[in-house]
């Protein structure tokens, strides 16, 4: 005989309804638990990743977020068909808490693999190897050993591997003192060293390489450690679906060249400019650029190109000298040939405003000729190579790249094959023949450096204007 709710007393009826609801909820929870972490991510359409602010991991650039770890995490999210959501906690230690509590899916934050951290999280495949370095400013006494750090104002990132290592060494150097900063990023501490607010800091070698482009007075005193591995961090759990998916993605990224392509994007130019060249460039930004900045800005707005990139091209071409000439007949601030000048309507190549407008128009024209399937920033780098050696020679280099098994749509592959245009064995097979391919490769790398440094200095100028109130309300002159 079947029991009917209608026959039950009101109290029993309520109890049965509650019990039935609990059973349904239990079934839902069991089904949810049976769904893997990876399936849950795909269902919600979002990958949540914790990171930290650093030029090597993630920063908000003028045109959106950039950074080695950010680009790699975004590519992973794309491979899963989901969007990427970035979480930046207040300090480094919170990143591990977020991972352990499953508040994020994993951390991509340039994290050093250490034994103590292995007890908290599970690390993925090694992405980079770095050295931890003691950094000081030139003109100060160089610290050559741990003993030399005693008595110095040493500040480091709290909860970092550097802090962990100092703690391990403290019994050997009991007089050594340091301050741990929970709310700063490596870039800020390195800047404080450059500004002589603190004496020294400790940073990873990849961070030091990047920052030295903008602060050439920084120097490495000594290596604080041997090679250290950087990797993504995952929660320790029985469900390994996300970890395995990330591991497979990174292995494929390495095999396909994607990992190297992203690495080249951020580190490919770090050693191109020497100390003297960087200092001279910064001096010219302050002394020469102001006269032509408005012209670059107007040309950039007219042609839809970042004016700072156009300025970087101009500096590579002439060091912003309007009457520059070369033995080959190119002239002016943007160093236009007679043929190019006629093509873009420039009547006087030595007129800086005509030259900037003409050079910008010519670059925009070249960029439009690059196949649209080629993504940024590779399209821009290839257009720059075209500006130097001509579009035809670039196409020859791309064809040689393809014939040698490389990808003609990837700048990292094309730049390796540009020098072949200088070797008869190869250029005789091309349509346009000999070209100074090595020069074009260096040309692009230099402009990339100039561009990055200019972005840095313009952003620094903007931050000063926003945070400081000069006497009498007068702002410092524009760059």
C-alpha cells in the first residue's frame, strides 16, 4: 500500500518535504563532485588565475594587460575555449592561500619552486630558470658577498623565495638585517634602489634584465643563489584534471614554439642596447623629442598607429635629427628615399613635420600589406622590417623561412632567416635578391627597445603629473 502525503499529519508532511529536498540536494552535490575541476571550468566558461604585478608576469599596459605569465595563461584559456579572469591579491603570500583554498584555479605568477612551497602547492612544468640577484646602483660600493650586505638598507618582497632564503642564512649572518615589504612589487623595489631610497634589493634575474633597460644605472652585485625554477602553482587535490590539462598544454606550447615566441616577445630585446646607448636615448627623449612630439601624436592619430612607435622609428632612423643624411641618399628625420617621399607626397624631406607625416603614412601602408592573419605584435615587427629593407625582401625572407621548416607568420622564425638574404646560396633563389637581412633584424630589435623605454618614460611622466602637485600649480614640461 503506497503512502500518500495527504494521509500524513501536517508535521510528518513537513518532515517528508524537507527530507525529499535534502535528497535532491545531495544528488546535485554528488553529481557536481563527480564533475572534474576541468569540466567545471569549461562549464562556467572562465579560468580564474592568480598572479602578481611585475613586468615579467602581469601589468596593465597602455593597450591592455601584458606579461609573460599573462600571455601564457591567456593562451591556455583560449585552448580550453574559456575566458581568462585575472586576480591580483594584495601580497605574494595571499597567492598561495588563494590556490590552497581553491579560490582560484591556479597561480601564474613567476613563482620560484622551493621545498617549503612544495608542501603547500603542486608545481607544474618548469617555465624558466632564473638566478636571484643582489641589485645596487652604480656609483655606490658594489656588494660582492653576504658580508657586504651587513649595515645596508636591504628591502625585499615579503613571502618571497628571497625572504625564505635570507631566513635560512640568518644564523650564518646574525648581524644582517632586512625589511620585508608585503605591499610592493619587484619593479617598485628596483626603482627605489635606482632612486637611492634604499641601498639594495634582491630580485630574479629576468626581472633585473627587463628593468635595466629603463634604469641603466642598476647593477648586479652578486648572485644570491644558483639557478632557480619558475612554474605555475596548483592546489594539491585528488582531482588532477586541470593540472594534466595545463601540463599537456605547456608541453605542446614548447613543442610548437609558442612558449619561445612569448618568451622572445618579452626578453628578445633586453640585451640589445648598452649602457651608453640607453643613457643617450633617455637624454634625447628629454631634449629632442619635445619639439616633435606633437607631430608624432598627430600622425599616430591620423593613421591609427601608436605615436610612441612612430617616434621610436624616427629615433632609430635619425636620432630625431631633421637634417640627417646617409651616403645612400635617404634624408630627413624619418630617412625617406626620394622614391618613397614622392610616393607619400613629401616635397621637402628635410622638413621634420613633412618627414614625420610621410614616414608614418609609409609605415601604415606597409603594415596594411602584411597578411591580416598574422597577429600582433608580429605584424608590426614585420612591417618594421619592411620599412628597413622593403616589403619584397621581407616576403623573400618569409618564403625562405617556410622552405626551411619555419613558420612565415611568426616573427621569431622570420628573424632567424633574415640573415640568409645576405648569403648568395640563398638570396639567388629569391625574387628580389640580396638584402642586408642582419641589419633589418637588428633594426627591428632596436626599435622595440626604444619603444619600450619611451612607454616607460611617458608613463612615469604621467604618474608624476597625477600624484604630485608642483609649486604654484605649474606642471613640469611635457617630454
